């Protein structure tokens, strides 16, 4: 019976050095498991003399209960501690900066392109599109530029084959629309065009917006009003506008339209070559030959057409002096719009 006391003491010593739940579990098995130290004492009960047996049995059971109680107490303590440790180790620092996903933004050319489209839509124009890979017929022939016409030299053309090219301007959309529709027409046709040319003001691909209006009595004054309204809207109401006589095979009469230089306010500078004016688009009254090509009666219908470069408008609007900046994809440049 006396061997029960050292067992209890041994257990207490071991309990003191326990630091986690799995050690505690091992300790429990060591004393109370099937082959545990206390359990085996209970099994020897039958070898104890009958007089001592009840007292001895009580003593062993007391130690057993004691150990069970201690293990339970220490267990819940360790559980609490481990929970606390886990919470601390999993803590999130809410003051850390988040992961930043950069936003995309509209390219300046698209921004101005959509501005141009919006202005014409507000004046009642419809938007039409045409293919970038185009037949020679629509790009030149039907626009009164037969093969070997000297005006073809002005547009450095990318040839796919003898008859198929990359369109050099958006004017072929005039032909495509007029072929399938009848007047009255009030159309703009935005899109990409291609010319074999690179320098400070030319890139092999650039954007144009074509515009045209056809009805029974469209006059040059309508063209002037539409273009002046557009220019005053996209630049400012004070921007001076000037029509200068010019030549295009598909318009007669033809004009080039200038605005007061946006770099020097018309005083004269390097950009406007001291003239105070900058060219922004080509325009004119649709040539009767073009109407004949699409089967319209030129005695019945008149119309105007114009075409502008979107890169050029953007450069004048934001005082940018090198067209190549639009295509270099330098974020420092693009972020400014
Ligand atoms: N297509 C001409 C060009 O690209 C511009 C233009 C369009 C001129 C319509 C007159 C009428 O140069």
C-alpha cells in the first residue's frame, strides 16, 4: 500500500514538466492506460491480503481519481494557451497596405476618337464602318482615281495584291454605304488607315473619321456649318476656322480646313511655320463622277464629304509635337490623359 504514495509524487513531478497537450496525453496513458502504472496496481488487488484489500483498493482509486482530475485541469489550461497562441500567430495586420491592381485607362487616341464620334452623333450623324483590307476599286477607282492617276502617288499604299490593298483613307466607306443605301444620308465612318510613311508626323497606321451628307439640296454652306460647329465643340468656341481651296479627285470644289495655331494662338511659331494656321482636315462637295459610280443621279443629289486624322486632332488639342508618342506605350506619357 505504501507504493501508492511515490506513484502520486512521481506523477506530480512529471506533470510539472509537461508543455503541451500531446505530452499530457502520453502522461495519461503512462498512468491510467490499459497497461498504465495505476491500472496495473488495480490488477494486483487480488494478491493483496483480504484485510488490507479494501483500504488498498480505496487508496489506488483515490490516486486514480486524483490523476484523472489533474490531467483534466491541466488539459483545459493547455487548450486555452494553445488557442491563444494560434490566434496570435494567425493575426492579420489590418494596417498593412493592400495589393494594388493598376487600373487600365483609355488611350488618348480612343478618347479623342469617341469625343469626335459623340459630337457628330449629337448632330444626327449615323456611324458606319468598312474593311481595313480593301479593294483597289473602293479605295481609288470609285473615288475617281483611275489606275495611273497622279493623285494616287499622294498616298503611299501598302499592296496585298494587284487589286487588294490596305485602305489609305476612310473615303471607300462613302462608296460602300452609297452602293447599298439611298439618300438622305448623314454618316460618319471612323477607323484605321495605312500608309507607308514614318516620321515625326506620320505613322504607317493611323485613324481617320470620314463624314458625308447626301440629299437633294446639300450646299457648301451646310459643310461649313457642320465643320465649324464640330471644331468649336472639340477645340473651343473661340478657335478661328479657315477654308482654303484645294484638290481631291472625289470632291469638287475641294477645300482644306485650317484652325488658328493651338501652339502659339495664331502669333506664328515653329509648328505652324509662322503662318498662324494649322491644317486639320480635307473636305469638299462630292464629285458628280462619284455619284455616277454608285448609280445616284448627279442632277438630283448633292452632298459634302470630309476626312480628318484623329492623331492630328489629338496632337493639336493637347499640344503634342511627335505622333510616335502615341504608339510607344510609355506609361508616363499615357497616364497624362
Ligand atoms: N480622304 C482624304 C484623305 O485622306 C480626305 C478627304 C475626305 C477629303 C473626304 C475630301 C473629302 O486625304
